[in-house]
C-alpha cells in the first residue's frame, strides 16, 4: 500500500514531504503561522494547544535552527518536549532507530521530530508507530525538509507580496539540497510565477527533477529581474572530496555580492536557509544588508513549526 501522510479522516497525521500536499492545506498552515508572529521585542505567542502531548526531537545530523525552533514551538504550545542526545543515547550501543522510537513511544512520546541522513527512515518509522503517533520530518537526506519549505514560502509571501507573477531564483548546490526540493514543492504548488534553478552544472539536480523550474547557466541570467533569491551552501557532507568545488572559484562565479544583487529587481529579497558560509555563496554585506530576510526566516521557522505541531496534534486529538 502506498504511504499516505493523512489519517483515515483525511487529516494530516505525518509530515515527511510537501510533495503532493494540496495548496489549501499549505495556505492554511502559512496563515496559522502568521497568527503566531509577534512584533520584535514583544513576548512570543503561546497557547495550551499541545498541553498533555509529548514531543520528542531526534536529530542524527547536526542542527541549530530546526532543532531549537521545534523545541521552542512545542514548549510555546504547552507540550512536554524531550531532546534525545543521539551521541549520548543507546544508539551508540547498537540500538536501532526503530527500537529507540519504540522505547520513547512507550514513555508517551506522541509526536516525533526526526532528522536523519538516510532516505526512507522517516517513512519506515511512520509505518511502525502506534496509530496516535505522528512523525514530522526535520530533514531527510537530500530529499525533503518540509518545515523549511513552508518557512521559505512564508518569507516569500510576506516579503514579495504573494506568489503569482513573482520570480524566485535558487542558487547553488541544488543537487544535494533538501531545502531546494521542499521549496520547489511549496512554491510550485502555491503558484509561483517563475522558479529559476541556478548553479554549476555538476551541482544542478539531475534532469527530470525540478521539471517546473527554469535552469540558468550563469548567476547573471538567474538574477535578472528576480523578486527573491535563495542562496544555498555547498553541502560538503553529501559529496565526495573530488566533487567539491574550489572555494575561491566558486565565490568568483556563484557568490552573491552587492554588485550581482543589483541585477535583480530593486526590491529583491535575499534568503538563505542557514547555516551560511560567508565569503563562499554569499558576502557578509549582502547577508547583513537591507535586502536580507535571513534572520526573519529564522523567526518564521518557529511560527511555522508551531502551526504544523498544532495542526497535527488537532488531528490526533480528534482520533482520541
Ligand atoms: N536550515 C536548517 O535546517 O538549519 P539547521 O541545520 O541549523 O537546522
């Protein structure tokens, strides 16, 4: 049977990928996330929507933004949140991921947030947990990072004034990027005007993937008239030494400098999922400049994760 992210009542139970999710659901999650945003300096939005629910964060790959924001999101919704330190867990004694999940499930964890470098782990785990338990992806191999895709979509909606007629350019190592894949699914579903894919040939995705995007062979072509540009770092952890571009050459050809940003629309906003490699894919003057919304993306990440946790938890409570 084909895996479905929805429960028997058609409510989102797991979130492993944005691929195939309908536009009204994505819009509902973005709208809800907007409700959780507050002016800078004011107290964060809180609710008791997840009171009595336990969220378990299991990250087998490093993370700053996703892990911290899922933790904050859970706590701000009133959940109990545990963060399993994988290096200090019994995984290092040979326990499998599934046995780890079963152990935490037996302690009452209801929502698992999982980041893993291996493709298929999330779906495998989702196929083995109890009916009331949900799996949310915090990143799967090079394939999927759904909450990142949502927060990027929210940034573009807020700072570009919507999706229709807008041009978004993703630049860099798209081949190894789960961020790019989730952004592609979110933006094409939500009706982006044009999505450009821009980077060195060896770092562009295989032909057949991203088929609704337009491939650009130079940064200048990719940036001309763009409303938003998303810079990606080189995913060194997913490539062999021989594949890695030389940093100075890469920056010279693909790095976003103030002069190059000047080729885009005057109001073009700059996104980066983080972590950034300053001086490689992006200059600090751009990353910290007036067109950058990179820190806003981080803020939107907490709001989006609150929206996703709340939405999935509502479906769970309906189950009970
Ligand atoms: N964008 C992102 O996933 O960042 P982290 O790896 O720090 O979570």
